[in-house]
């Protein structure tokens, strides 16, 4: 839904306005909270767990998201901009998809 709303804002020429940034920020926060709720519910459904185990899962998820946020803001754009001059668009698309699959693999190895 976040991507659909962003596309609607772009098509209507509304992107970049103050209220669209507020809407997109709240949608992203809803997505993050939804992921955290899924982690809590999946932990509870597997077995009877204590509050400490849920806290550990939430801390792992929060640290995982913070690491990828820092990578996505600072390191990956720099890497992709430097690689852009050496590779064509198709190879950069494949590399970006590879990074997405790598992120999913790490999440799977952590038990998310």
C-alpha cells in the first residue's frame, strides 16, 4: 500500500509537498510496526515463550533493521553510485536484487 500511495502522489504531481512526506512517514512507520507485530505473533505461535524471549526477538529485529537502515542510507548508495560508472543498468538491477535476497537470507538465518 505504501508503494501504491507513493505512485498515486507521483501521478497527481503531489510528491515533495509537506503533507505527502507526513503521509509517507506514517505509512513507513506502520509497516515497521506491522513487522514487529508479526515477529511477536510468530514467536508466540511456535511455543509458549516468556516475555524475555520476546524481548530478545524484538531487540534482534530492531538491531537488524537499524543495521540495514545505516547500510541503506550511507554505504549502499555510495557503492552503487561508484559501480554505476562501471556497469550497465541491467547489472545494477541484478546487484540490487542480490542485495535484497542477501537481506532476506540474513533475516532467515536470524529466525525472522
